[in-house]
C-alpha cells in the first residue's frame, strides 16, 4: 500500500525551485539557468519512517503560477539574497491552515549577501505566518532532503489527524526512483 501526496513548489523566477527538486530526485545541479515555462510534474517515491509515499511534485513557473489549489502541501521558495523574491512568497502564503506550508530560503551558500538575518525571517515565518521554515542550498545539496522530510512529516501527521481523503491508499508501486529519508 502506498500513499500519494501532491506538493506544489512555488516561488519567483530564478529562486531555485527546479534546482531543489532535481537535487532531491536526481542528485543533480546545473549552474545554467533554464527558466521553467510550463508546469512540470515529478513523481518520486520516498520512504519515511518505514512507509512508502508516492510524491507528485509540481514545479510551478514563477511568472505563470496560475491557480494551484489542490495540492496536499506547499513549498514556497525564496532566495535569501533577494528581497523581491521574499515579497513574492509573502503575497502567496494565503493557504488555509489545514494545508501545510513550508517556506524555504534557498541559496544558503551565498549567505553573506542575505538581506535579513536568518533568525528574524524564521521568527516571522513561524510565529506570524504559522508556516514551517527551512534554509537550504540546492547547489551544495544542503538541507534539501531535510526540507522534504519536514514537509512530509507535517503533511502525514495532519492527514492522520483529519483522516484526509485526498491522501489515498493505492496499490501500484513506482520503484524506479526512491529516496529513503
Ligand atoms: P527556478 O526558476 O526557481 O526554477 O530556478 P532554477 O532552479 O532554475 O535556478 C535559477 C538559478 O539559480 C540557476 O542558475 C541555478 O544554478 C541557481 N541556483 C539554484 N539554487 C542555487 C543555490 O542553492 N545556490 C546558488 N549559488 N545558486 C543556485
């Protein structure tokens, strides 16, 4: 039995959404920036605490986000060196409290150029927005698995509490790509 969970990855163009997803699934990173023009769906399988989950990870183009309403969880990415990308996240963090939202500050390797101290962002996001907060570097694969693990942990705990019907049990397995978290 496998549970399916859809995760939408949202953020301004260039913040590293595709890089985070590709690092997580393929252990791959490219310095070359290829803007995502249309939505792309990745379907990795992961194991968390002995349970297998099929993820549907949606890479949402920053300049064409459209409506992404039906995800089980959201990752809102910004670049810790780019205040505009934080404003983008701020204006989109309006999900209902039932859906887990994780705000991710990417490009941690460039942290000398950050526009706001980590502690200040973390307090704002966690205490005021009531979202999770993780910083990562897609370039160096730092905290990338951790952020998916954190989000999945919250989503699964919440779904169990609410007996969420959209996280459904399925019979089929996709074993080609599987990350043990
Ligand atoms: P997207 O438009 O949000 O999907 O952004 P991309 O994943 O395409 O990345 C945009 C640019 O930022 C690319 O040139 C990446 O190489 C670069 N990039 C992504 N993540 C990082 C990171 O963690 N550190 C650094 N230094 N560059 C990154």
